[in-house]
């Protein structure tokens, strides 16, 4: 019998992770396991007062969030917007002006639960305005299969090199 394209969200097994006092979430990716090759999707639950990921902007990938339960706020560039169950948030690819982050409300009785859906274009450059970092991904888009990546690099935005630095032209072994 072929694999069903119907995915019951309540049957997904969520993997929990934390980083420091502000980042905590449980998530389950399901689009790739259902056969999608150009679309990423995850179910995410963020405890009250926490956030899943740093404030960031994808230069190649659009993201869309469907809020299923709970409430919180969207950091969008330098602005903030309330979000609650039933809202849809659209975050197109772009620079710092499109940087986004969902934060669960501290006074919510339930976790912020949402679907995160994204295009899976690669290569992608991801900008992190709070820390001044850039991430570069090739071979697999951010959120994709890390084992397929040919390149993953994080650098400080201001750590620039001259194009010719280190290039001597001496290619003899």
C-alpha cells in the first residue's frame, strides 16, 4: 500500500532542544519524510516566554507560519506584532528588514504551537541581525538534510577579506 499523504499532527514525535535561557522548542519535520523535495514543513511548540530560533532573515527562502495554538509576538525587522491561534505569518526572503522571530507569550497557558513552512532553495544566506552573523548553506537548504550539505559556514558579518587575499597563483604541489 502506498504511503499516505495525510499526516496526523497529533502522531508526530517532537524532538526537544534548548540553548541557553531563551531558546527552547520541540519540533517534528514532516514534509521531506512525506516525499516533498522543494517544500519544508515542521510542527513546532515553543514554551511560554521562549523562542525557537534567533532573529534571522533568509536571502533565498520564503517562510510561512500558521499559528495553531497559544499566543506570542512576531519580531519583524525592527517591529513587533501580536500573533495568536488562527493567524498566518508570511516572511518573504530578504535582508534585515525581513528578519523574523516568533516568541511565545510569557503569560500563555499553553505553548505557542505552529506550522513552519518554507521553500527549500539552496544555496541560501541567512542573516542574524542580533549577533551580526551570516550563515551560508549549499547542498541542502537550512532545515534540510545536513548530511547532504557541501558547505555550511557561519561568519561575522564584518569579517571581510579582500578578494585576492591568500591567492598567490602558485598551484604547484
